[in-house]
């Protein structure tokens, strides 16, 4: 991977975590919408996107059929979290989805030294995002 692509990937990955923090610190209601619902909607979109990246990696032959199935299950679970009427339960489920997505990436790239940087990046950003979920759960309690 070229340095430019790697830098772009890193920048976009960290930038993708920023809305979680912005929605976390925003007032409970902002311009007519509940920020906790926006937080969950954004989380569902991002986790479904991450599930899609896992599906794509599997299509390139870097993972087996089980990973393809898991990526689809993660995307569907992300959608289901939007249907859950209890905000705290939905946030907790999304946190679990993000942890499972990271675990899946770590499994896929466990023996791939070329992508160690990506696994480290995913780990750092997942921790950053997980902290926002923990804070959101605290706020909802």
C-alpha cells in the first residue's frame, strides 16, 4: 500500500470517530432531534460499513465463508439496533458489534505482517469509539 493511501485511510478512520464525540458532548436535543438517536444512527451506519469492509476482504480471498456470513450478520445486527426501543440496550448492542468487528479483523489479519498497521489503527479507533459508548451509556443511566 502506498504511503498516500495509508495516510488517507488513517485520517478518514480517525475522522470517522469524531462524530461520536461531537454527538456525545452535544445537548440532549439539538435542532429538533435527539442526539442520542443520532449517535445510534451514526453507530449503525459505521458498524454496517465496517461489516462491509470485512465482506470485501473476504471476497479477495483473505478469509473464509464463515467470515462472509459473520460480516452479513454484523450488518444485520447493526440494523436491528435501530429497531430496539431501549436506547441503552441499543447502545450496548452496538458496542458489542464494534468489539466483534475488531475481533474479526484481528482474526483475518493475524498472520499478515503487511496489515499490522491496519490492525493497530482499528484497535486504537475501536477503543476511542468504545469510550464514547461507555460515556453515552453513563449519560443514559
